[in-house]
């Protein structure tokens, strides 16, 4: 079945970027915003989220479940832990393969990431005749090269209700001594 657009969400990139800023992404709000912004019905747009995980990370496992219930097709893989304690939590290859496969059946790919590693993907999709929109974090967190390569760029920070303070009423507040002092 041909759909008009595919949304590919690089969850690790978003989580790392926004958590450093004390923010979080409301993926349900992102989905609704995109459907409205592109004027598409649920059946005309495919949503995919790429999520690396550790089995002992309950928060990440809850996110995977939540994304599934929101209507995202969730592509996962376990984080690779190295003997030196380092971790590899990257799903770029999986996202690229999915995008190339979907390019044959969609008119537009909406890449939700700020990662410059995806510039060659955007170039390849463009050569295939697929329009590419990049939705990326603001404040310099989205690669300028990625913005230049895309047909259109939109700042996630400007999408009402999509990026919210991390300690909202939906998540527990930190204990008094845990917050960083503001200058």
C-alpha cells in the first residue's frame, strides 16, 4: 500500500539532546502535529520510531511500549556494552535501510533528528525523487549540513506542546537537593 509520507524518528538523538536541556518529547503531540501540519489522515502517513534499549532500563522499555500504543512502528535493538564500560546505542543503519526501502512507496520522508550522519541519506532520497523534511532540535542541536541537504527544515522547539519541561505534572519532581542551582 502506498502512503504519502513516512516519519522516521531517531529517538536516541532526541532523548539525548532534550534531556541535556531538561526537556522531553511528547511523541503523541508530535504525531498529531504532523498529521495536521501535512494535512494527512492516519492511513496516509506511516510513523516509525528507532529505539535502542537496555533490558534493565524500565523507563526506556515503557517508552517503547508507549510508542507502540500511540501507533508508531517501533524498531528496536539492544544497546551494545563494551568491556571498558562504554556503550553503543546507535540505530543509524536501521533507519537508513528503512528509509531507502520506503522511498519506493512514499512521496515524502520526514526525518526527526538533528544528526549530521543522515546527510548522505537525505541526498540519496532527494536523488530518488523523494521530498525530505527534517524536524530537528533547535538551539544549534541540528546539524547545519542536515538542514542544508533537506528540502524543508522545521524546529521541533517551535511545535506547540511537542517539547515540554522534563519535570512536568506527568513525571515525578526531583527531590529538593537534586536540582542544579540556577545562576
